[in-house]
């Protein structure tokens, strides 16, 4: 039986490498489609949870896992030998940046080598991790063809399909978000498409993995550049004495030629602050600067420090010094209504305040505790009094936080998300908006 026949009748064994925010939702869709699926991860806690049918990600419910685990269609392992049992392998590993803002390709390289050590004939390998154009060819194809045992397009099939996971999005998930797909050869594309048409409603075919890699970078660069633009508008409006939120709301009434983006304390998450820099790094090697990306990164990276300056000014207006001031950070997750703190601008805001001698506490019902450097932080209780702080900084506008009570009790609020506007009419607090 051919590989495509196995995929079409769901007898193909699938292994997902990396079962975090991207990999676990894919595991769920594979189980729903009827495939025997195994999640491979070095994180023993995740493996244990999945084997118990318990979800560790907000967007995935345990009841989405339990029936498949009990039926024996879904499991997880820390042993890379499971890759050798797979007909299809999907790589969903992290692609972070180094401190130098160069791509950290160690996870992709390690997973590619793991597949190479365990590969066999008629295997489909798909990379979903966001990266720069050429990665699939440079890392996967190169690793898998070492030794010349297998030939891509004949008995080895390789493709790239960028993840489009949006944590906390109740409307769009893996199934109903169109999936871009590019194969190294037509045969690779055919095999990969046979798999993905069973997992998602719409597959968008492109000419190559390089094109698919570029699609993801365009999507996230579009957002990063426009957020950088509106962040700069926020700084301009502040200097001119204008309310940027009022300006954006009015501009948004135009029914054509405009799409609203909103300012904030900086970028966070696993995509927007990172992915465009993969492209700018690639272009530097080709002696071509990616000016919009680099300018947007400069503006967005500077926003946490601007928030710290707003806090300093707000305290100064109350004749209070930063050193020794008690400041509460409201929300440390990188976006509202999720628990993910990766690349969160709150971390930079906290570090900036600590460096100036501020006593920092935080409130986040989604993040009970977190560690950053040498500091371990624990959230205050949601019913804690807001009156005991010299200033409150809203960094993440979680829906469950009582902003009406906050504006009644607090002395000063630095609101970087416009969260207090609906309740500002009843405010005792002095509200400073971004």
C-alpha cells in the first residue's frame, strides 16, 4: 500500500514532534480525523498529561483528548524511536531568537536530525515551525538526504505548512483556519495535501516550501509593522496633546482603505516580535536591509521603556519618587485571556521598574506565578485592594479584572490598553493613557 493510500484511509501512523501551543491542537485534529497519533516531546510533564488525557493548554479541552487516549489512538512519548514507527512526521518545534536577535535554529536542527536517525522509506515530513525562506530545504532536506539512502520526491516526501495558531481565539482554530502548504516536489505536495485535507477545511497550495515560509513572515510582518506605526502615532499624539484612542476610533468608521491596529506596551508572544526578524536576518546576509521590519522593531522594542517613563511622570506629578514606590502591574501575559508569558512586554516593564528601585507586584488571574531571571513572582489575589499602590499599570487587559473597582480605588492608573475607558466616568483615579 502506498503512503498516500495509507493517509487516505487513515491507517498512516502520525508523530507530532513538539506538543506545545502548536503541536497539541494538531494532535487533536489528527485524532478527530481517525489517525493513530503520537506526540513526541522532551518535556516529560506534557507527555504525562497527554497520556492521561489531560490538557495543559487553555484552547484545548481535556474532553478533546480523553476519548482518543482511551481508544488507543492517541499517546505521547519522550523516546525519539517513535519517529521510526511513523508514516508521517510533523515538526512543531520552537523557533526563538538569540539575544543577538539572530534566529535560534537549534530546535529545528535537532528535530531534523532526530527524524534522520529514524527515517524509513515512504515517509512524509512536514515542518510547521515559523522560519525564514529556505529552511525546509537547508535543514530538513539536507538532513534527510545525508548518505543518499532516500530521495526527496521518490521515497521521501517533504513539505512546509506554517502554523496559524492564535491562542485565545474562540472563533478560529486549527480546523477552520485555511492552511498554506508547499511541497519540495509535486509528489511531496500531493502526499502532504492528502494529509492536511483531512485536518482542515481549506488547504491553500503554493509553489514551494520557500513560498509557504514567506507567507507566514508576510502575515506577521504586516502586523508588526502596523503595530509599530500605530505605536509611533501614540507617541505623536501624546506630544500633540491628542487622544490616540479617539483618533483610531474615528478613523475606524471609514468603511474602506483602513484597518484598525492599536498601540500597546510592546509586542509579545511567539510570533509577531520574532518572526519578522527571521526575514531581516536572512536579508542582511543578502546585503539587502529590511527597513520597515527594522524600524518597526525599533519602535515596538522601545515601548516598554516608554511605559516606565509614563509611570515615572505619573508618580512625579504626585510628588513621589520611583525608588520605593509600590506599583502594581495588571496583567503579565502577552495578550488578554491567555496564560502565555512568552516575550511579554510586561517582563520588560517590570525589569525597567525594578532597575529604578520600584517595589513591583502583579495581578494576573491567568498567571498565578512566573519566574524571570533571579526573580520569582506570584500574583496578588483578584480581590486585593487597589488603594494600597502608588500606581497601577495596565499591561494586559484581561476581561476578568474588575476595572470599575480599580478606577474607584486606585490613585493613579497608567492604562496602556484603553481598558478603563468604559468605566472612566466613575473614576476616582487619575488615568494616564498611552
